[in-house]
């Protein structure tokens, strides 16, 4: 019962390098989200997707791009990493667009940008 | 501007006693409130929720209380157990641009002492 799987778990980048974080869910959920968590702050929404082929900006989208080519996968890209993007990144999915919907989270990706 | 606030970064409680975790919010348009629990190196997992039209919801040892006039909710854990030691996030949902989004608090680290 995998749920939501994030790859990789850890990564260290140099400023200016690029990388892609992969999120995969096996629950056939329509909605997927990328958050970042920083010390002293709650989880902040970067981008989200309401279905295959769709993406939208969240609260802190600058410096990130996303793609949802397949329903089960949601990719988060950093084209030119900056130290300010050092954070823990969480992917989440949920079944439908309801106020009470439970989000299912991956274990996170810890990214350091030097 | 933090719309959902958890003003206590940490809390220590003796095993068997009550744990009370607090959350304040500023936006009266929130529809639902959810609590998530997070263990180290894992993603948050859903714990309990409450609709904005209710004032109490109970699930086993966990009860959430909502005071709309004060824009305050609290999570009570009775009795507290060492396995409850984790970070607890309060989240609120609101529909914007046709999609429900979730605003998270900064979290409270609960330590239950044996």
C-alpha cells in the first residue's frame, strides 16, 4: 500500500543547478499538491493540479514549474536553484474538491541548495 | 500574513494527562478545519476534522473544539500516550478560484513524557 511516494528523499544542489522532484500516487486521486515547509512557517502551497494535464499556481510559485502529464504523477521542477529554495518539500493528493477532503502526504524531500 | 496560527511551538505533557493544542485563525470564510499529525521523516497524516458549522467532534481519545466567535479551535488528547509525541498541524480549508485550498499553521511539537 504505497500511497504517495516522493523521489528523491534527500538532495544537495549547487546554486544554479536544476532538478526535478517526482511525486507518484496510486490512489487514483484527481488533486495533487506541492508544499514546502520551512522553520517557523506552516506548509505553504507552491503549485497544485486539479487533474491530468492541468496545473495552477499556489501561494509561493516563483522559481518552480510543475507538470502533470499522467494522473498518478506530479513533477516539481527547479530550473535554477537558489539558496532560498532550501526546504523540505511535501507532495499531497486528495480524492475530490471538497472542504473536508483529507490530503495524503508523501514522506518529503529534503533539499539543500548551497 | 499568517491566517492560521499555532502560537505554542512546543508542549510537554505527562503520560495519562490531557494534551491541549491550540489554533487561531483570522478568516471567517474557512469551511473546514483539520488536524494532521507528523512523525519525524514522515509526511503529515490526517487525525481529525471539524466543520465550521459544528462546535465539537470526537474520535476516540481525540476531540476537536471550535469556537467560531473567538476564531479558535483546540485539539484535546485524553489520555495522552508516548506514541502521541509528534508535531501537530492545524489546517483550514477555503474555496478560492473554484478549488479548495488548505492553509496550514506552523505546528506544535507535542512531547508526552512516560
